[in-house]
């Protein structure tokens, strides 16, 4: 599998917990914190990008940083290797890439929860999740990899000449079934801001 460093290290507030920002902040505050603390944009540049003023950006930054500071910080320790989850992820990727949704559902708990960042949060049964991927215009493939030493499924898009790692999906498992899926396909900057990515092999 390919290993690459997607970006320079992020700012001190975010460190390796960029996903924490996705889940904790509303879109405007998140965008302002991301653009300032990860990509080091000026207030004026951010204002143009988010359709605000420099003063509005500064206020959103203050709110976002305060919220992040008040939240429990996620552990930076890599989790111990989980053979059960690893096996599930490889089966999941194989069946997902074949778009064999019936066999894929055999790996997933009946009450599994889904979060598609910025789009949906709720029961997987209530989401058009698999159909959305089936209708996606850009060719895609999944691969098992690691993001900041944590197991993840890496979403690759075809750019005309090669498969490019674009975003990621995280999973939780219990009793040999997937119980939670968190998909960042609409937030590709989560992968960009990671410290290290092992992209996995496309099958």
C-alpha cells in the first residue's frame, strides 16, 4: 500500500483531531477554524470564501475555538489492533466495490447508525446510502487503509489516469457486526489534514 504525507502538520488547537472539528462545529465556524488554523488563510481570504466580513470571520473563529476548547479531547493514542474489525473492513470493501448490497448488509447490524458528515445522521436503514454511491457519477473504489495510524476505509476517485485517495470512512464494530459508519466523502479536507495516510490497495 502507498503511504504519503497529505499536508503540513495542522495548528495547535486541531493537532491530529480534525475529525473532531467536523462533528463538533456548525459549517461556518468549522470552515473558519479549518481555513485559519489548518491552511493559515488570512481573515480577508476566509471572508471571501465563506461570504462574510473579516469581523464576522473573527467572531466565528472565536466561537469555534471556544467550543473546541470546551470539549473533551479525543485520545491521540492509536487503538490496539482489532483483528475482528480488520476482517470486517476487508469483507466490507470487497462487497462494497462489487456493489453487492445484499451481502454487504450481512456484515452490518440491523440497528447500525450512519453519519455522512454534513448530509445525514441517523439509522442506516433510513438512509439512501448505498444507492447514493451506486448513482455517483465519478468512478470510485474503496480500499482498507490507515489514517493517522487508525484503521479506516479510504475512498478513491478516478482522475482520468489513476485512483486518487480522496476521503475516508470510519467504522465501529461489536459482536462481529458493523454498528456505526462515519463517512467523510463530502469533507475531503479531513483526509488532506491528516498527519499520515496509508492509502491501501485497490482491488
